[in-house]
C-alpha cells in the first residue's frame, strides 16, 4: 500500500470496499473476497474461485470488451490475473503496471523475445505496445492491426529502399506499383511480410544481409 496515494484508484476516490467484500468468504482467490456485479462467463470458467477481472470490469468496461476479442491474454480463462501486470493498490508507473516500462513487464513472461540480439528491431526495443495491444485484439498475436498494414506503418515499400520489392503497396493478395494502376505483380500473392521476415523481434544471424532484414 506504499504507493496508494499516488495511484489512480486513490485519485478517483475508489475505496477498499468498492472492490472487496469485507465480510466475504476468504480463500477464493484472495484473502478478502472480491466483489462482482457481473455473472460469470460460463463457457470459459475453469475454476470456482472469484476471478479478478470480474471485479475490475465493473469499472473498466473498455477492457472487458478487449479481453473478449478473439486474440487475448488468458484472463477470462483464469490463467492470468489483472494484478499479474497491474498493482491495484498504487504504483508510480503508467497505468499502475508493476514495472517502470511495458517492455520489462512483457519480457518477464515472454523471455524468448528478450534477446540479446545482434540485430535489434528498433520498435521492439522501444515498446512492445508499438505493435501489440496488451488486453485483446481482433488480429492474431494481439497485434494492433494485421500485417502487412502494420509493417507498412514504418516500412514504406519501394524498390529503391528494399532491394527488390518492386512496389509501394501490399494489399495482401498482390503488390501494386504506385506509379501505375495496371502494374500488378502476384509475386507476393497469399503472402505477407512475416512469411519471410520471421525474426521480427531480433536476429542473431551473423550476416548483415540476413540479420538486418530479420529473415528466417
């Protein structure tokens, strides 16, 4: 409770009994039982204990919508708790996460993405949230949008800059040359950036030609 006064709950006048039932049954997920005003999501219930997200979702309804999306952390299944990432009793970090920056929090579980890498992908080093949304997404792997559109947010495809990619727009079915509407190549049909560039978090390939391109 050391950082309670600096947390967003305190600043928004949230009290202990807004989340906890002081006369509830202990031992069902916490020492003091959590309150919930929402019925359990029966298809995903794997335990009889009170799930934290049911209490948190009474206020954070936008996060409830996110964790119900097809790609999500296993929160509604009871395998991950809100308090695994956030400290509800206060923290000095953004969104009251348990580490100073999101990357340290993500890498505490996703250790295979930690590196160190010879060739590091700059947006990965900056923040995992550049490409991923932490609660839920309609796209695989919690991506904020589907490749190749996500990749093209930074990588504007051009023959001059990519050493062989012959157009400026990938629509998921083909590559279209921006200079001519009739110029279409099916070289990348049914493919995406990650079909070739699989090591997108970082590469230890010795060759700069392969490593810098994060090719599998």
